[in-house]
């Protein structure tokens, strides 16, 4: 793992400036993650003692926007913003280099376009005073222009560092010239009505996504183009909507659960759970495949980050499964399938996002997500059993039986790790902590278990983990911000109302609406991933589902599982390629074995859609 400020060996002035500025930015982002943990923990402790801190939420919100923006800066510097790279990866080497340069140029162009509106927005916020601390909101809102300017600087440095001067000039000139051409044609756009949505939000937005430009910047370019060229809306409104999307305090759970996921891997908690399950089931034919399904279910209930889940499980199981004869393609397919299957296991980041954009109770979402993931997991187990019976001897991936005494010992070792999901859920249900705060209790618990029980806590990895947390969180939150701007534009244009009316008028009522939603969100999950898709369409479709009598928790489970299916479905699903990277298996090796698992997942989604009790049966009455 790279240390803060580190980079691959480079030469030149741009590389030196990048190294000089990169280290303080990464350390600042890491410090903000740690500071947020301390602020929320202080709030929990003070409230439990009967002396609540009235300023803790205000301070956490103020720091959170800075964390989101500096995290986005770190992600851009490290080239860790999420993108749809399936088509770019198939291009020839020379075209991949050109598209990478174009990606940087387009991202830089967007940042230059919004830098001044961001400053205007922050300047206007100075008249607002926070109620508890009495501080000007400028202290919080300044994170927007500062983050945008820093991102622009690092994008320029990367462009100069990674491209020839000619290619760098061309990469920046192309989006600027395209912007001037569109500005020249502006009078024509204003007369098109909702047709201009096809040009900007579909043409520019989807075109940028397919070209490999990071999703957040693709959304930003689409929203900026639409507002600047076909409306009279002040552009600082765009920055205000981004701020609104990124500033929900509930989203603070995103970086904290990401950090918790990294902690359970570093402290050995994930390995303890895997060892226990392997001892319990490893002697069964294909038993380690069942262990993989069970381990992903358990770890997803702790980390909340799908990449962290797969990274914690694959290294612990893959070597032994390969030694016992399981093909690499089968390993990859099952890892990707379990990634899709566990999307609803709390504390899923997608569930947290749904709660923030639709107002649905997050504790109810956490409760409702357990059984649907279990149903789809059983479907995967059916496919595993069928495939193992077909293999010669039926003994693929079978280990020697572990003695009962050894299983008991492994269970005792794993007990503190297995208790963590129950600690998290109990803290939310019993009102000890909110869905945002509970991750801090998980962090304290994991730290204590790592230090006192497993005696594994590598202090040298702490800062790199905090930086990694800030980077991944910034990438996610910047997507949410730009997607919120698009969603606002769709609402102002009237398209949201038209879509809602069309979906509500589908014949057949609720069942048909659910049936249409499944392929819709499979497609959205494949192209956009779950979080931006939910930010865009959640506020539109959830009210319709309620009007048609569909329970909001039930609908959430159906759409989240559908998005998970799309996210891990080749050739476009980004999650599938993340599984390839983590498992170190070529993408083409997993496509064929994945088909059976995808069919099982789809069947499970249909069952969950048809039986609402699976999502709502354990909710408090």
C-alpha cells in the first residue's frame, strides 16, 4: 500500500510539485477521518452520560464537507475515481493513451468551469451562522472552491506528467473547443424544451461515461452543460446542489464504515471468521465455496464496502481453493456473484445512500436487508451443490475433516469477530447510537479486539488506511454530489414528473411496476453503479412505489439487489472487473461460470419481489 505523498518514480517539475503538495493534502484528509471518529465518539459518550454536546453534529457536518472534497482531491491524484472502463480496456494501446489524456482534460475543463461559481457560492454562505457554534457557514462552504482548485491543480500536474506536451494541449483544447461550440449554439438549445435533456444528460453524460471519463466528472459535465446552455439558472446553483448532496450527515457513515472494513482486515478479524467457517464446512464437497458465500455475508455486515469485502476474503480462501482443484474462472465467478448477493447486508453503503436521498429509515433498511441476501445466497449454494455433483468424484475443493475440538477452538477465536455485526445492529436498534454514529463504536470495538484479543494492530498501516478511506469516500461522495445536481436539473426540467407519470400509469399496478424496475436497475447498476443510480432515480421512483402500495423497504431491497446484479455483470459491470483485480484472474475466465450464478441471483430477486415478507417481516410493528 502506498504511503501518503508517495508515487511511482517520476521526473520533472510537475512530478516534484505533485509530491510536494500531495503529502500535506493526503495527511490532512487522513486527519479529518480520524477527527470525525473522535467527534462522533465524544457525542455518543456525552449523551450516554446525560450531557449531550449540542455542537457535535454541527462540527461533524462542517468537517465532513472538507473530508469529502479533500478525499476527492486525493482520489484524483491517485487516479482512483470510479469510471466505466470496460470499453476503453478493449481499445488499442494508442487509443487508450489518448482516452486517458482526454479523461484528464475533460475533468480539468469541468473544474475550471465551476471554480468561479464555487467561490461565489461559498462567499454567499458567509451570511449564514450556525446555531450552536455561532460560526459563519463560510468555514464549511469554503471546502467547495478549495477542493475544486486543488483538483484542477492535480489534474493539470497529472496531464503534464503523463502525456506528451502535444497530447496534453490537445486533451485540454478538445473539451474547451467543444464547450465554445455548444455556447455558440446556445440559442437553439433554449427552444428545444425537454429534448435538450437527450443532448446534455444522455449525449454528453453517457458519452463521457463510455469514454472512460470518471463518473463524477461525467455527471458534472452533463449537469453544467445543461444548466449553462439551456437554462437561465445561475451556475452557483449547481455548486449548491453538489454541496447539498455531499453534506447529508448520514453520509458520514460512508468513510467510517470503509475505515472499519480496513480495520477488520488488518486486525485479523476477517481471517478468524474465514478460518472458523473453513473448519466447519471445508470437508464437505465444495465446502470452501460455501465458506466463501458465508464469509462474504458476514464481512459485508461489518465493512459496508464491497471492495473491502472481496479484498478481505479472496486472499484468505483462493490459494487453498486453487490447491484443491477449483478452476480460477469458478473462483472469480463466485466472488463476483457473492459481491452482488450481499448488496443488501447492512451496513451497505447503498442502503445508507437510499436513506439519505429518500428519507427511508436506515435502521429499517438494515433490518430488512438481512433476509433477502440470505435468499439469494441460498440460490448460489444450490448452484454450487449442482456443479460439485457434476465434477468427477464430487469432491472439488474438499479439505480433510477438522476435529470437533479444533472447530470449537476456531469458533472461540472467531467469536469476538462474529459478534461485531450484532454489536452494530444492537447499538442502532437500542438507540445507543444513530446509523451514522454506530460505525464509530464498530471502530472502537475492532481496535480493542485487534489490540487485546488478536494482538494484531500494525500502527504503520494506520495512516495509509486513513488516506485510503478518504480517497474512496471522496470518490463516492463526489459522485453523489454531481448526481444530485443532475437530479435537480431533471426535476426543474419537468422530466422527473413525466417519468413519474409514465411509471405510475403502467398497467397492472404494483406487480408490473416491480417487474419493470428490476431490468431498469440491472441496467443502471451495470452502467452507473448503485450509488449514483440511486441518487438519480431513488427520489423519483420511491414515491411512485408508495402510491402503488409497495412498501418502501420491500422496494429498496428489490432495486438494490437488481443494481448489484448489474454491477457485477460483464461486460459493463464495474464490480466484476474489481473482482478480477482482487482475485487476479483474467476477466474472460469467469464469464462462462458466472452465467449460472447470475441466473440464480435473478431467480432470488424475483422471489424477493414476489414475497414482500422477506423484506418486511422483521420490521418493528
